[in-house]
C-alpha cells in the first residue's frame, strides 16, 4: 500500500492589518504636522518680533525726518554743521561710558535674563568709574576739532545729552530687545525721536535760533526721554553688585567699548574731518547729505539687531555662501532704493525739505551707492560682534577707520567742489566695503565665542 505524499506546510509572514497600517500612517503624519507647527511657530515669533522692530524703525524714520527738517531750517547751515559734528562726536564718545559694559548687560538679557539686576548694577558702577576718562576724551576732542568754532560750554551740553542721557536710554531699549520685547523697544525709540522732534519744533518757534539755545532744548529732550523710559520700561529687578562677576567680563567689555568707539570713529569721523579742513559751511552741506543717507539705515538696523540676537543663539546660521549673498543683496537693494526715492522727490521738489536743505538737494543723487555700502559695512561689523569675536572686530574697525581717514583727507585736501567730493565718496565707500568684506568673511571661519 503506497503512502500518500506529504503536503509541505509553508509559513507565511504575518501581514499587518489595515487598521494598524492606518495607525502608523497617522502617527507619522501627526509627527510631521507637529514638526511643521513648531517650525511655523518659531518663524511666526521671529516675524512678529521683526515687524515690531521694523514698525519702530518706520515710526522713527518719520519723526527723524520731521526733526531733521525742523532743525536744518531753523539753524544756519554753518550752525547745523557744527551741531551735527558735535553730536557725532558725542555719539562716538558715549561708547566710553561704562567701558562697554552694556554688552554683558545685553547678553544677559538675551541669554540669562535672571541676571539683569546683577548686570544693571555693574553697568551703573562702570558708568561712574568711566566718567573721568569720558571727560578727558571729550576735552581732547573739543580742542582738536571745535576750539575755534564752538564754545566749550555748548559742546559740553551736547556731550552730556548724548553720553549721559541718550546712551543710558539706549541701554533701556537694548535690554527690552534682549528680552524679546521688540514692540516695547520700538515704542521707546519712537518716543525718543518724537521728543527730539518736539524740541526742534519748539526751538523753531523760539525767537532766538542760536546754537547755544538749541543745546538747552536738546538737553531737555534727552533728559525727559531717559527718565520716561527708565521709569516705564526697565525690568523691575533688584539691583545687586557682584564685582567679582564683572571683572571676568571686563575683557569682553573693554574690547567692545574700543570697537564701538572705532565703529563710530570710522562712521562719523568724516564729519570731523570736513569741519577741520573745510570749515563749518562745507561741514553743514556735507552733514545735510549724510543725514539723509543715515535715514536709509534706520530700517536696516532693525534687521541687523534681530540677526545679531539670532546669531548669539545659533552662531553658524550664516554658514552657506548663498545665504550670505542673499542677505547682503537685500541690504544693498533696500538702502539704494531708499536714497533713490529721496533723490527723485528732491529733484522735482527741491524745497520739499525746506530752504536750507534745498541747497544740498542736487547732491543727494550723487551719493547713490553710499547708503548700501555703508550699511553693509555696519552689518559686517555686527556679524563679528554676534559671534563674540570682539577683538577681531576691533582690528577690522581700526583698519576701516584708518582707510577712511586717509581717503577723506586726500579728497578734502584736493580742494574739490562739494558735488565732486560727494561723487568720489562712492569710490571711497566701495574701497571700505571691499576691505571690510575680505576681513569679515575670512575670520568668520573661526569658532564663535559664547556668553
């Protein structure tokens, strides 16, 4: 009897049920949606902060323009040149205040907000210690550039307004920005500029339009601005002194102070040189042109501030070449379009900004490349600060200050007419930009330093 053939059993792998497959797909989809929501939330917060900062810049731009028009047409061109130059010197000297300790204060607000009270105490202590150095530097600046044109008492009022009132006001704004309160920081900036505009309006209605009278109006506006900001918007923290903690930060603070002085030296030194070698009248025309150029930088600085804060947390965010080019192209385009629009308005309506400004109106379009190149130089300096490379920032700014001083000295000593001088400024700033870009992007390959 033959045996029936054995049937071989084959084991099939278990096929998952449709319901389980659906659950896995739902889990993956939910994970992706959660990641997308987190991504959009981060970007939404960033955009909200950026538009808050830009709104402050837009408001500041409007009030700055009104302030400029009122003041430039109330003072004579020579007096406006003296004021613009003294104010620029005051801004530069104000960076000596506290020996740069505003930098650790800002970093604390951005990274370790619980330490704001401790670092506020350090800022106050360092401000007091820096006063003799600030006074000595102010006297040297006065005798070098203003001795024959401006009384010392008037110059001192401008320095007090810029260094002891406006600079601490900037500390209030910077701390709020560090805490992410960009809207409040924007409102403070608008308030400060509006109060300066109000002071210029009151001065325009005043019977005496001398520079000495304007110095008191300017001092009063800055005093009210600082007091209102400090009372209403500074974080309520118990101020404590911890000198041992401050000394560990002083290396960074002093290098930041030096770099800030050098930054404004290369940024504002042109006004001092024009005053020294061209006289108050040429300094006035030059100051009007450069003030209109400065207005194009107001929206750009809001972007730079946001980027610096972002880079403090993510130092490698600008690693790609394409991203670097895109950011710089955007800054240059916005700056150039701003000045071009202003030049077109003044071409068809020369008296739109007043009688005194109309004398410089034909020169505005000749400086077409200056705003974009100047704003890019400022942006590149901020990149080094954001990555904690403060000593390299000093080297960069010292190099730029030397190049700018030499080039402008040669241009002014060539006895050029104002329009020729403005045209050659484009080439001067192009040379400065190339030097800055070469240095900055060469050293960005080094590791960043954290707080």
